[in-house]
């Protein structure tokens, strides 16, 4: 298990949560909760990644968020991650 601390780590968590919500919606049509609408999740994905996605490209946005989260997590300072 890995945990990250600090403001950059919050961004990694945010990317992973929104990506997970987009995947859930794309595969099942279920929203994670009332506020995680497809429109809100896609708007967040565009804001976070700086990319423009086609309408209903939920899996593309999820992939971009996951890639950004992995890249950001890999660049965290050594003392900012704990592996257990």
C-alpha cells in the first residue's frame, strides 16, 4: 500500500477518483453519487488535464486522468511517499 501526503498528492487522488467514476459510468451507466454527473466529471477532467475531450469520451478522459496521476505520483519527492 502506498500513501502520499501534501497538496500534489491530493491532485493524484482527485485524478484517480474522477477516472474511476468515469470508468464506472462508461461501463454500467451508474453515477458514483448525485454530484458526480458525467457532465461534471468530464468538465473536471478537462480542467485538470488541460485537454478537450469529445462528448461522451468517458474512457478517453479516464485514461488521460490515470496517466496524469501516474506521472505526478512518480515525480513526488522521495520522502513524500510511504510504501507499506
